[in-house]
């Protein structure tokens, strides 16, 4: 499955001086990213996929939606207070809410902890947010360049690749093990009240355990 910045603009952005920002918590609202997914170089005939990635936050509740332009969707519902996570997906034209193991997921995120952060000095305005760039170097040697707003923090767990980052990541990309490159750039950051109903599983979804999902997938 499955950006280009003009050099002259980049040079101009480096001259922008941003005022110091008092840090605040982004505890409720919606962050929308434009996402582009580039397939591995050896996958001939596979085209780039594009779409939107929407993160809705209300305290310890998080809804992450990937909506590609080709119609593919994937939704994750996290409740870090209740310690639950569900994956909403369509299987054989039926809607299922698959319960995943949140502690197990969080354990898999530990590989992103303990990174070294190195500021590049670059600055950029993204979705009306003043951002600075840093390179994150993980313990396995891999790196991610990220532009983030140091004036906004998000609750723990929203961005599994950026634990303890002192800011809101608004532009970044990463390479998957199979060579896929996924790029994110925020298009809108909106702090607003969010109804609890946003995080409810719609009635049309059939509940399914992860074990049952694995059994169905193996048939």
C-alpha cells in the first residue's frame, strides 16, 4: 500500500525570527495532516497513495483516522484511561471493531524511546504554527527529521514515534522496514471542544477479539 519546497522559499524561512512561546497543552481538538505514502523503489507499477490523517483528542481519548483518496480508511480508537484500543475496519464488506491489546502496543513503541534530539536551526510556519526543526536519532541508528511547534504539547501516547518530544509534531516522514516512505504535513490545527460521541464505536460495527480476527484472516 500504499513535497517539495522551493529552495528560495527555504532560504527565506531561515530568516524568520519567531518569538518565544509559552508552552500549553493541546488537550482537546483536531489536527489534520496531508499524508503521502511512497511504495518501495523495487515495487514496479505501484503508485503513490495520498490522503488525510486526522487526529482527534479529548484528554485521554484519541481517535486516529487514515482516509486515503482511493477510498481506503483505517480508524483507531484509543482510551488511555480505560486502557483500551479498537481498530475499526471493513472485512468482506462488513464493519468490525477489533479489540487490540493496548499494553502490547505500548510495549512495541518502546523502541522509539531514548532518542537523541539535535536542533537544525531551521524554522517554518505550518498550518499557522511556528515550528522549529530537529533530527531525532533513535537507538537503532535510524533518524527522523521533524518540524514541531514547541509551544504546544499533546497528551502522552498520541504520537508513538515521538515520546517525550517537547512540542507538537507537524511535519515529518519515516521509512518502514519494507522501504515504504510515509510523509505527513499538517494542514489544520484546531483547538475546540470535542463531543464524547466522537470516540464511541458506531452501532453498525460488530465487536471482535483480536484472536478471532487472526483466525478469520488465516482462512
